[in-house]
C-alpha cells in the first residue's frame, strides 16, 4: 500500500482540538533532521514515543542540543516500564505494516489492538472505511470511523467537522443530494441503504443519517480527538502497554547496511543498499526440486517522506544456502530524485523458517553519483557480495531504456515506451525476436509492436541510433518468460519427422523463479553446433544426409542457468520404428466421476473405464485414485464495478476455500481482473499469503474476462501434475484485447481443468452462460450459476470435493507423436455415472 500525509483538522474553539493539532503538525514537520538524529533519536521522534508527549514538550525536546536531547530520551524511556511498553506497541504497529503517521498506527500505539475492526466493503458507496471498536460489543464501548480520503493516502480519523460528505464517493454523494431534494416525492429507501448494508451502522457511529440527518446527541470533535491525545500519566499507560505482548516472528539480526550511489539513470540517482544477514543467521534452508539446499528471503520496503509514503516494494531472494562463514547478501536498488531526503523502512523475513528483522535506513541522495565507501570492511563486504550486485552502468549522457510492461503476460499489440538521455540518439529502432517492426525518427520514441496471439517467450529490443544510423545504445526485455521447474522441451523437429540437411530446431525452456538462462546449446550426435544466450531458442542445425536405416541421429538441446544447473531434452531423428516408443509421452487424464446428483464417485476400478482417442479405443497404462497428489490451483476473481455488493463475500469464501483445499504439498496463486488482469501473488505454498492478497481487493472498472483467462492459464506454464483454475465473474467481457474463440482455444491447449462460477448471470444472458459452460466442458471442469454471493460457499465445497476425488487415467496413444492436429478424447464409465475430463489435446 502507498500512503500520503495524514492531517487531522479540528474546530478551533475546542480546547482539546487546539491542543492536539500542533502535536500532529509537529509529528509531521517537513524538517526531519535525519542527518542530525542518531538511530536512537530517530526511533524516538518517528516510531511512536512522539505520541506520548504534549506538542509543546515534543517541540522543546527536538530543539535541544544533541547531548541534552539524548539525555532526555534516555531518562524518559528509563521511567518504570516505559521502554518495554514502547517496544511492545512499536512491534504491534510494525506487524500491522502501517506507517507511524497513519492514524491507525497512532491508535494501535496508544490503545493497543481494538476489540473489533470491520472494513466497509461498499466501494461505490463509501471511500475505503474501517470501523474500529474499543470495548465489548454488548457493553460500554467506543466506535471510531477511519477513512482514506483519496487513493494512496493514509487513513484519517473521521470528525464531525469533516461532514458526512468526506465518507461518500462523489457519485453517491450526488445521488443522496438528489434524494434529499426529492424526499417528498420518493417512496424508495435511501440509495446508500439499498446497496450497502453497513451504511446504517455508519449512520449510527457518526450520528448523521445520510448527508443531513443530524442527531442531537451525536458526538463532537472533542469526543473523537480524545482518542489521539497523549496519556495523562505515561507510567500508567506503560504499565498496561508493557503487558500487551505481541506474538511475533523469531528475531533475525541484520548487519549494518551499506549505502552507495554509484550511478545516475535519467533524472534519478541509483541508491544501492546492501543488506546482509551475518554468518550463522538462523535461516532455514529448503530443498528444491533439483535436490539443492536453497534459502528464500523476502524483503518488503517502504520509502517515507515527511508525513507520507513515497513508494513501497517487495523483493524475494532465492539462492544457495551460504557457507557458515559467509554473510547472506540482500542487495536492494531504488531510484530517487537527486537531493531528496527519505527514510527507508525494511522488513526482512525468512519465508521458510519465519524469522524476521525490521530496519530503517535514512537516505540522503546526493546531487551526483558518489564513489564506493572508503571503509575497508565495507569494501570487503561489497566484494564478497559482488555476485549478487548488478554490474551494468547506464551512460547518462547517451542511453536508452525500454520501459517494462505493467503485466507479466503481454500479448497482441503492446505499446513499447522508451526513456532516452543525451543528444546523440535521434532515431529508435523497435525489434521483436530480432526482426525490425518499426523505426521512429522523431520524438516521442514509442511504438506499438505486434506480439504473438498467445503468450510465448519473445524478446523486444530497442536500438538508439545517431545521425549516421549507428547504434549508440540498446536495451531489451524478455516477455512472457516461462517460470517453473527447470525443463527443456524440443518443439521442432516434431517426433517421427524424417529430416536431413539444414533443419530448424526450436525449444521451450522453463526457468525457475529468480534464475536466468546463461546459455542454450544445440547439438547433433553430441557435437555442439550452436550456442544461444537469449531467446528465442531457435537455431538451424545440420543433420547428416544418407545415414543407414539402423543408424540413430539424435538432437540434444541443453540449457544452463546462471547457478550452473542444467537440463536437456533429446530427440531421435529419422529413427527406426522400434526406437520411437522410447519418446512417446503418456497422455494423462485427470478424471472426475459423478452420479446423477453430481456427487463424486470414488469406488470404481480400472475395468470400469474405457478411453477413446478420435474414436479409437486406447489401452490404459496407468490407473489410480488421486485424492492426495500435489495440486496447483489458481483462483481468478472479477473485481469490476458490478461486483461491489458481492466482492466482500467473494473474498471471504475464496480465502476459506483455499485454506480448506491447499496442503503443504500444493501450490496456489491468485489473479484479479477488472479493466485488465493483475497477478495478486504467484505460485506459493503459503496459503495465508494468497488469502491476504485476495482480502485487499476492491471493485472498480470494466471486465476483461478473456484476457484474465489467458493470463491465468499462462501461470500454469511449466507446471506438471494436477492443475485446476477457479474463475468467478458476474458479467460479459467489455475490455479484453483477445476475442473469446482465441481464449477458448488457449484454454483447450492448456490442459488445465477450469471451474467457472457465474454470479448473478441470468438465463437471458445466454452468450456469457455459454462461454462459462463451454470453458468448463472442454477442459474437464464444471460450471456453476448462482444468484447470490451467499451461495458461493457450497459451490466451493463442491469444487473441493471433486478435486479431492479424481482418477488418473494414462495411456500411450496408438498414433504416437505423428501429426499436429487436435485429438478428441472421450472417457466412458460403466453404470449410470458421468465422467468429466479434457475434451482432447494437441500432441
């Protein structure tokens, strides 16, 4: 989340308001004095204790000389249990992931965790709201309304002087004004009450019905502002807060960060922050699919300016477990405006073991790049971490950079934007897979390039040319790179092909997260003919002519990653018939069998099944009931504006479904879509992280159903085994770049079972109903149509039961690998049962 300044306004005639407002202003004073303050002082003035002091006292302490200031802070924290209380409440704010200038952080620090927090999920009625309750629901308690005035700003405490208008979205505010004007002519309920159940509760807490229905007994600004006032007795506050122990992760220790500013990129200075865990840090390794010991460390960062969050970022470091005597380097890079002063807050967590560390780094950005640190120990740490630090240097005088796309999946037309520095570049050439598509000879140097219809790995390159048409600088981006377990698959020549002479060989390389392809070798009969360092993985090879009938010729394509790991695929060319069976893959059909009431049937044996391919019966080579095989599950949720009243229940049920369905052996991911699809979180075994990403969704925008389908299926690329996608939508596509037929064909090729849920899709919406039904039918899934979001829970229950009750039927096609056309598959089962599986496959 990104936050901006939090400013609480109060009525000037109120004594308490006049007392508090200077305190808030002092806590957010633009002059941070980060260079003047020590880390101890910085924590005192910015990380909570400032809320414990009256405004005049806080200002007086800040203006003391350094020695007196430190003496005061030590004496203040040394009173009773104040230091312990401050640390506990500070930990509570940090675990909530809030900046300290957000009013929620202030309330947590002063009063601890509330007894109730109820988000108001009515995006088209209210701005983002949270209703906080301190005290038992059935007893004496206080309710507070916290709201976010604008996107990307921090939450504020609502005050009566803000008026109720501050809480409503502009459209609803207009509708309510019309309602008030026509009150005597309308018999309908107030518009906000019709679409948002929580609107009545907001009325009760604020004491205002709608816009103008003021209650005489409503609370005043003073009543609300009292919750932000410093405690009258700090020692009494500390006694209660010290007992407020916050469960947290095991602590990690960080070495002192090293901050350098090595280069300028465009109008920004690159800040390179080297974080590192000391030797022997309690980091738990895991064993990857290749049997290697790896570590997985997450770094979350929040860049703060006075009173606002400038930026946030997340990084994941996956690599080999370090030697016992070496630090684990975590290099972070950010671009900042020259001369700016910022505070970088960091949360470092071992994703496997859970241990974590918090750190804050003051950043004073110079006007120009600076040299490396002169301290010998810092230089040594930089040298030891050199393998993790990028070495490229951007020539600020004449350089070109291709702006990465917003989405990880890019298809069709994509607008490629460039950033250019210097005067020598007068033209830009745009290439896709080394083929020139367009050349721009005047600004703006941007172009729409045409990509493949379906997601496939492609390289977009830009070349900056001078007046003599010489390449001054170039940049490139690999789009749609497949991620997963390292694997190489030869696509061309196809199995069974008889070729000789010059032949084009094509491969697909699936690359694990955080790894890069170093090279791909193309060999014939063990002799390397071509080595490529970047995609597309396509090369011409020479196949011997006139080999004997029993002579084997084999093509090998091998990929080596930056960590030295290697994988290869081998294809026999012009092979005798007896060798061809060595290469034929099993066709795997994950099959669900249900009775007449759509209940899964799990008591059948192999003899109860018959499999046909293009009408010809196939012999089963493998049969088993797969209740517990690892599953990769994707959840796709429509967040368009029409989902406003349903999204809250959709989030809750989807999170519960994942919690019930996903085991430690499984993986899941989440995608949301409105005007365009967005990956919320990639494949992970951390089901709580996926649920958290879903809980943050808001409803707004159009509906890109087709694009969302292709994007979601793309994230299964490189994944084997059981795969399923659950897609929820309430409306027809209105903004996709891909038409439905192409999306359906991509789904057919994916081999992923798709479960579609149509929410509020009436029987008259035949086009959308047919789309959702057909997608499920051709992929072996199931379609559901419900009228209310409250019916989602039983639907997810049915999907869960089906996925836990599938049969694996595998066979070797009697046609081998010949041909490229689609092959229809049918599974028949004895009795009055129905079998569901994919409708076919491409060899």
